C-alpha cells in the first residue's frame, strides 16, 4: 500500500510502454499474449478510456467498448497491486459508468465469478450467463 499519494485521473491514453508494464505486473500479458503495440491499439479503438496516475506513474486503467448508441461494455479495469484496496478501481468504474450513462448507453460487464461481490458493491447486478469461446491452442 502506497501512502501520501495524489491520484490523478485522465482520459488521455497511456503510452504503449506504461500500459504494457502495468498489464505485465498483474499477469494479464501472459493471458492476452499481445505486443505493446497491439495492446495500445486496443485502447485506441476503445470508446472511452480512463487512467489513474500517481504523479507520472500509471497505476490503473479501464475502458469502455461501445457502439456509441446502445451498449457499453466495461472491461480491462486493472489497478497496480501496490495501489489496490484504496478506492482507485472503484473511482475508475464510477467514471466509466458516468460517461456511459451520460451518453444513454446500457452499461454491462463480464467478470469472473469471484469478482461479482466487488462489482455488486459498485451497483451492478447479475443478469445473464456469460459464455466464451473454447480455444484449442
């Protein structure tokens, strides 16, 4: 846990290097298996991105994928392990949801079962069963 910090939230995209480093420290790069450039391109192509910084250090990010008219899918919400349990992820989710609601979009997300209590505390409810492609590598 980091003390004496001033968190700054911005909708400016993080650099490919800082984004890749954040995803790497939480193990997401192993799952996604994307280059820095492709990971950054996913952010560029998102409808809205929010990032959290402690001074100039990227410590969290999240994004909305949307058609801009009907649906908004919250995804990629991540906070650096040293900064967790301090409300940073919750604040990013709040900002993402507010931006989507202001555009009259229906906000949805997919998460693993163990994360449902966290999102329920943020005002989400379970409404459907999610499915994913069974990749055979």
